[in-house]
């Protein structure tokens, strides 16, 4: 059961990390109906881009690093 629990936790962390990567990429998508331009200079889905992109990517990186450490610790 312990192995199943670790595998489920690892899968949940990986799925969440990849959703954060997709959300980060989605913040850079051009969107003509945006009210303000972002820092880069065009109207995108998120007016806080590229900062919101970096925040999402850092969150994904943290999750994947924790996942790697947890799987390494469970194999010992």
C-alpha cells in the first residue's frame, strides 16, 4: 500500500506540474480583447506576462524537484 500511495502522489505531482507548464505557456498567448498590453509589448491572455509565466514555471520546477526527491527517498 505504501508503494501505491507514493506512486499516486508522484503521479499527482507530475500532472499538476505539467498543468502549471501549460498555464504558463497559456499566459503568453496573444489575445486581441485584452484591455492592457503586457511588459513584452503585446496584448496577451494575461497582462502580467512574462512574470506570471515565470511564476507558473517555477512552481512546476519545485513540484518536479520534490517529486524526484520523494521517489529517490522511497527507493532507498
